[in-house]
């Protein structure tokens, strides 16, 4: 659930504007301001971007942060500087979700900021993703099992890399590795970058340095034609290992 309505009301009042004054500044009807502040309607992408620019906020802050007297903006380093992000919108001026299939992943490194390239990608919409910028990436390889190759991961654009959260999964676009879907080990570090983990433990963790990172997308959902297998019954070997571990733990507790 977004915080657009309460944030717009708070920010307008903090500026000392009436709804009519703010409407005049934004070149919209006063009734629309009331509808947005009462959560009866949602501003379209271009207007939302205009609101964020006026209040000197990122769109992510305006939509997702709870802005009040106690709120403080996150300090932004070089990693949070303005980046070019190309998007497409439908006939209602709503953002599409562009799909980057495996066969287009190589070209994405060169075309991620090119509006013409982005406009040629397959696109769709999902009704429960109303605010934010989303993109879908088709997975390849087995490093993130149980998600199978061919699974489509739907992600939300991360504008401020300091918002990246440990132990959650993201699509990282980098100059050296291209498009990878990984779990994050630690918070973003300006001097080091990100440590990436694979859910398939056959693959070793590794770091991607800050200058190498082009885009970060937070995984929000996935689409797959492969249904999960039922959990296998534990084998005698597995049970024996579990019992041995329990005994070791109990023994350790007794000696303390």
C-alpha cells in the first residue's frame, strides 16, 4: 500500500499551500488534488514525477515512505545520483512492465537507457502493480533453484541503492556479468558494492563493485510454468544426521 495520499497532504500543508494554490502550480484541477489526498484516485506517472520533482523527492520516497515531521531523507551518495531510466506507457499513461527475455539479455546492456530499444521489448500489465516502475526478466541457469530456467521474475526499480536489503533477492545489471538474479548478502557499501549469493550452494558468493553496477531491481513476484515438487520424505540418512546434530547441541548445553 502506497503513502501517496497522506504524503501529498502533508507536503502541501508544510509548504503552506491551499489545494487550489497547489493545483495552480501543478496546472491541474483542484478537485484532482482533493481526490489524490483522499486516496480516491491515483496520479498518473508523469504527474507523480512532477510532484516528486516539486518537493525534491525521489518517486520511491513519495510513494513508499511515510513522510511526516519525524521523517528524514536518506543521505544519497554518488550511487544515488540521477540515472536515465527508459520506460513505456500505455494509452492511459500507465507504465507498462517490459519483459527482457533471455535472447534479449545481451542487448539490454547496450539498450537499457535507450527508449527505442525499451519500446521494442514485449510488454504487459498486472492489476496489482499500480505504482512504481517494474520490469520482468527471464531467468537462465540453475544458480537460484528452486526457480527454474525460464522463470520470469517481476521486479521493481531501485532508485536509491542504499535501500537494498540483505537476504532479499534482486536482479542486478552490471557491466561485467550482465543480468543476474541473486540474493544480497549485506547492505550496499559505497566503497565495495554488493556481495551476491546464489540459492544453489554449488555457486560461490562474489562481489560486484559499485562502478560496475548499472541498475538494481527488487524481485516482487515470479511467473513460472514449472510447479513446485512436493517436499520429499526425510531419508534414514537425513534423520540420523539430524539426531546427531541434536545430540551435539544438547551435549554442548550441558557443558555450559
